[in-house]
C-alpha cells in the first residue's frame, strides 16, 4: 500500500524562503549559481552552463532512447570534476550499469585504483515501489541533515570535571600543545571563509519515477497524482535546502493522434510523459530526450544498388518547460562516442 511523502514543517519551508529573500536583499554581489557541467558542450550551452544546483531537472524519454547514457555522463562528469563531490542514485529499474560507469571513469582517469576511489563517493539505493522511493528520499534527507560531531569533543572529554582540581603541570602542557587561536581572523581567512563553508557538490538521480508511480495512478488517479505532487514538493524542498542537483527520469509514450498539441518544437517528436503533462509543472526544468536523423530528414536513405539502409540517429535533449530561466525551445544534439561517452556532433 502506498504512503504519502514525509511531511515537512511549515516553519522549515518559510525559513528556507526567508534565507533566499535575505540573500537577495544583501548589497554584496550574489554568489554565482553552481552548475553541473556535462561532457557535451551543446548541452551546457543550452542550459546556460550546465545542470542547475538547487533545482529539479526532469528528463522524459522513451525506453532505450539514451536516458541511461545521460545518467552515466552526468555521474562521470560530476564525480571526476571535484574530489569532494558525492552522488546518490535511487534506482527503481534495477538496471544501473556500475561496470559501464567504472569503465568510463577508468578511461578518463587512466588509473584503476583512482577509479575505485571515485566509486566510493557514489551511493546506489534499489527501490521496488513508491514506499521504497519515499524512504530512499527520506534517507538522503537524514544523511544531509545529520549534524557532525563538534571538533572539540575529544578535548572536552579529556578535561577533568569542574569538581576535580586539575594538575597544574598537565594544564601547562595542554596549553603548550594546543594551538593558539587568533581572536580575529586574518583578511585571507575571512575571504576564504564563504568558499570553505560551501557544502560539497551533491548529485541526486532518480531512475525512474514512472516505474513506481504509474501503477498507483492507473489504479487510483486522484490518489496517485496527489502522492506524486507531495513527493515532488518534498524533493524540491530537500533540493533547495541542501543545494542539490536533482535529476529525475520519467518514461514517455508516443501519442497516437499527431494532431494534438505537443510541447516539442520537432514535428516528428510526438511523445508525452506517461504520468501526464502535469509532471512538467511540478519540476523546475522539464526536458524531452528523443532521437532524430543525424544527416537527413527521412527515416531511410538510399544505399548502393538501390538498397535502403537505416539512417544514423542522434540524441536530442530539448527543453520544453522552464519555470525561471526562459530556456524553452533550446535543444542540444549529441551522439555516443568512444568508450560510451557522449560527444558533440562534429
């Protein structure tokens, strides 16, 4: 039986927005928004530098149309671009290719041991239903909100109780061993403080939200849509609070009636999300991933001796809905290159 997403205190939502408003009212120049730069220049250009941190990006595509390749590309770029970067994959398809990811990282770093170290910063959660997906998201939240132990905890534990008279010699030795802390930080430290306090970049990928939500919507449409909306709202709060780059994959179906209105600017693209068009209004950025002929407009081209042969296809990542940045209509094309990495079309 499906359960709703974990409730969020209204005070927490208000404080998150209050901090955002306070940052916007400061006279200091705003901090540049963090981006996840992919290995494909066309994708980065379409997204104004890459995938946004602090927002939810949804990629809708038909099965076997390249969504797995996008996931591998994002993970490779993210984990190898920053030694402190971490990632979590919530996999409901049970088909995540760890070996393929390792091979891509190994080829990029040219070191097997370093590639293994990179995989230490990747967590994979296997889920089987909507309840499992909700619990996996809650687990990510609990991990991020867990308070680290104070740095001086060991020093406090080693100190004698107040009712005990400390040995003066031990106290002198402790004072000599303890580094002296400046009352006022230097200018260099004050300049580096905001950068040091910035949390490490974290990527969250959900593959695939349709697999666990569609059965509920099919059996009880109002309840399924309500659960989906609650989950996306909870996920959005988590993403903004901890500045995550969240990428959600959803499955598409081909519309039988091509005369219906479509979000894509490509006439041949007649897909729509299985979960409904309302999915795009819940996330910050919604993209269609589909395939188009690389060189010709037709599906087939002439070969030798009048034979027909399939046209080479290219992947197209198209922005169909965007809440804030006004990037609707932009698209990027790419192909699968050597070692499985995505590359720009030459």
